[in-house]
C-alpha cells in the first residue's frame, strides 16, 4: 500500500488523536510556537495542514492562510472546521501557489512522511518571497531514528537506564504500526540531510529550538517523564535569501 493510501485509510486516527484540542503537545507547545514565530506574517502557506488546526490559530492572529494536504480525509475535515483558512488538496512537491507569493511557509510534522524531500524543499523556496520565513517542525531525528529507545541495564548495580541511538546517519523508510491496525510510513533522515538541502535552495537557518515535552503531555503520558531530557520536537526557523 502506498504512502498516500495509508494516510487516506488512517486519516481519522490522526484527526481523533492529535487535533481539536486533544493533544497537549499541539495545544501547549506546537501551536504557541507557530503563532509566536509567524506573528505579523500576512500570507502563510501551511504545507501538510491536516485538519487545519495550526492554520486556524494563525488566521485568528490575522494571517491569510492557505492549507494544502495530499489526503482528502484531512482536507475534508479542515474545510468542515473552517474558521479562516482556504484549503486545497495538493502534495508538497507540487504546490498550487505562485512564485514568490508567500510571506511564510509552515510545515509541521510533515517531512517525516515525504519521500522526495528535495522537490518539496525546492517548492517551498519557490513560493516564498525573498526574505520570507520557513517555519519547519519535525519529530526530532534523534528520537525518530529506527532502533532508538530506552535501555534498562540490569548488569550494573544499581541498574541504569540510558538512551540507545539507532543508525542515525542512515536514511531509512519504515512502515510502523503506531496503534493497533494503524500503519504509517516514516522516513528518517539525519539533521544534516535537511540542513544541507535547505541551504541548497537558499533557505538559511536562523533559529533552532529543541524544547522539552510540555508538562501537560508528561501528565498524560507519565512513561515519558524519565525521557524529558530527550527532545521529541525540533523547530527550525529558516529565511529565504538570494
């Protein structure tokens, strides 16, 4: 089954589990960062917008937002929820937007599912005005590396727990069962792969944020409290230069 087919089949898993105020990482961390970073931007393109929750927050803050997503199951819900943004069904590699027409582009937890990363970054650079901002959110590549996770070492006294990193430098695509009978395709890339591709398309890093998970998330998922020093989220602010 293709990546697109997987997302169409499991769109409701994302809608029910991560939108409409049910996910504290979005409500208490991602959306506030996005609103703060994009304050004052007039025209914003939200790539991989899902149900439009970030776009609605930006619209409420005064931006004109266009959201695009390749999954009809996401776009239909975004259109139903409305409240400001306009929506189109489109892929990141073929954005239905004119050259140099956007003050900012946002992509939140999207590139982990994109195969043709270079075409997507090229498109984002194309639609940005000179001096425009790319607000780029990723599941942290360190956390996302296949084979990474907590290890309980009982061969030492007292027992220790430490974080094992998998094959971080190897670009890898895997279909993961994220919940019973829910399969999502993830692409792991080292951070250097993203930074170099962005730089090649005139997108230069200005700011990097690796926040700890918010307290509201740790209260909901206490098993992550021991891992609060391992970042789950990575945010990059990039600027289009000539």
